C-alpha cells in the first residue's frame, strides 16, 4: 500500500494519529488483484480507480475538471453530497450516474439504486446499503438514502454515506476498505464508528466527514486510536494505492 506525499511505509507505521500499512502479500506469491487507488478530496468526496475504471463518490468542491469518470455515485441529495457542478466536472458523455431516487429526480438523469439492489458497470459491481440515522432526524431511513459497496479491482470497498451505526452495517462481510463518517452531529461520531468496525471487521478504514462543516482532525485521530483495524487518516488530496 502506497501513500502519497512521499510517506515511506515500512510494515506498520504510526505517526501523528495516522496509521499506514502494507497490503498483505499473497502467500502463493501471485497477484490476485490489480492495484486500486483511493483519493480523498475532503468531507465525503472520494475517487476510486483501477486500471480500467474511475469511480467518484459524492464529488464536491473539486478544484479541477477531469471529465474522467466511468461511474459517478451520489448517496443522497444534501448539498454537500449532491453537487451538479462537480458531477459535471468529472463526467463525460459516457459516464454512468448512479444515485438515489431524489438525486435522479433533481438532476433529471441517472440510474436509481435502492438499498439492497445492485448495478454492474463493466467489471465493477455497485450495491446499495441503507444509510440513515437511528436517533436523529437528518437522514430518515424512509428516504432510501445510500451507502455503497463498490467491488473493483478485486477489492470490496464500503462507503457508508451519512449514517449512524445500523444493523445493515453490522451485517456486512468481507470488506477490504471501509470509508466511514466520524464527525458526529449528522452521522455517527468517532467512538460509534470504532464500535461499528468491531461488528463487520474491515481490514482497513478511512475516516471522513471531518474538516468541513462538521468534525475535526482530532475526531479522525480518535477513531484511529479506538478502531480495531488499520486506520488511514488522510488529508484532503491524499491518495493511497492498494496492491
């Protein structure tokens, strides 16, 4: 696993609340998967790429217009997740937009994905996971808002969306990378996110929903200290590559 900004990784390094780890080697000496890169733009916005596919999740406040998206995923219609201008920046005429019903209705384009449903785009499989608050009013379960399981490059990547710890989250299996909100107020906080990973046991987790609108870096670092898995605390613009 490589981390941008010239960070040297030697097995397992902990520094300033961040944890970085090498991807485990195949004991048979064979590569089972292709390299997958995850970039965090800040808040809840990610880019996931392998040799064939570029997936954006909730693009927001992007500096550049790349027009390179194979797939654009939008988890719900709150303004910090649905940005028509940023979707335009990443899209070309062939980009597949997959989103919740309210997003598709607002943008007047795209394919609706509901919790429990799956859509395949080439070699990539996208499954909708319910994302909702259990004791808050901001994200009702009845809205059918989403997290996503993204199967790309032989990896299972879970993007939780704006959510608390839910029974559906606890039941997830075989997650390689979990992208989890930790800022509290509108979502689960760092302690709750750390409790969540005890149930579904991802290999690695990346905290988001901090540093803009709500949450601080200290929330991400608190999650890193408490979580029972490898945690990567990234800065906006950072990217990691998993081999």
